[in-house]
């Protein structure tokens, strides 16, 4: 079975099992597996080898009742796909405002409505 790793993963499940079974010091094991000693310490404390789930624990759509309003604001990178997600989640985009306070970043404000 193929294993899907996220982009920043430095270990596979087989490596994690080997780390958990290894009894060397943190520094020696870190050199052996070519990872940081903190990674060795973290995987030794766990009793599983699968990745932990990442991302939000819930979605905006389920926390906002029908007829509710959502205000989203942030920097450009955080808000690039708001229009796409609004359509995908069945939200209506009511208003969008952009501002450049110091001419280096673009702040965006969105008002969404859940019908």
C-alpha cells in the first residue's frame, strides 16, 4: 500500500518504527536517521507511527447557522481562494474590500452570507 506523506515530512512510517525501536542516544539516532534530535524525541514518546491529522478541526459552514454572516480578513496569501471556497461551500459573497496600509502587503476583508 502506497504511503502519502505531506510536503514537509522527513520520515516514513518504517523510519518512525525504527526510531521507536532504537535505543541509542538522541544525538546518535538523529545522525543515523538524518533528522533533528527533536524529531527522534517526538516519535519515541508516541505509541503510533501514522501522521497526525492536520488542518482545521471544523469548517466555517458548520459553525455558522443559516442566515448567519461571516467576516474574513487577512493578508493576501491567506485570502486568495476565498471566492472559490465561498462558491464551493454554498456561501454568498456580499462584499470584498482591499487595502494597502504600508504598500507592502494587501489586506483583504470579505463579508460572506450563509443562505
